């Protein structure tokens, strides 16, 4: 795959999220988006890292609210 812009990469990540929510398998998504397997898993890891960071902040904010 050729170099792509940040906006194009974000669009691919958005499509991955949508297809995962629709219940497509990883292989189906890779084929549908015509991306390399390594690209798919790199994007998936980026998405999970962001999600983990967000949920960590939510947990910290929740603990502060409860006075823990």
C-alpha cells in the first residue's frame, strides 16, 4: 500500500470500527478494505491503545469523584 494521509488512515480506522461493530471477521475486514494484514493489526492496536487511555482516564475521574 502506498503512503496515505492521516485523514485517509483515520477513515480506514473508522471503517474498521464500523465493520467490527457490524460483526465482520478480521479477514473479512482486511479483504473489504484491501489492506495488508499487518496494517489492519497496527490500526487495531492503535485503536485499542486509545480506548485503553480513555477508559483509564474515566476510571481515575470516577475514583476522584467517589473520593478514593
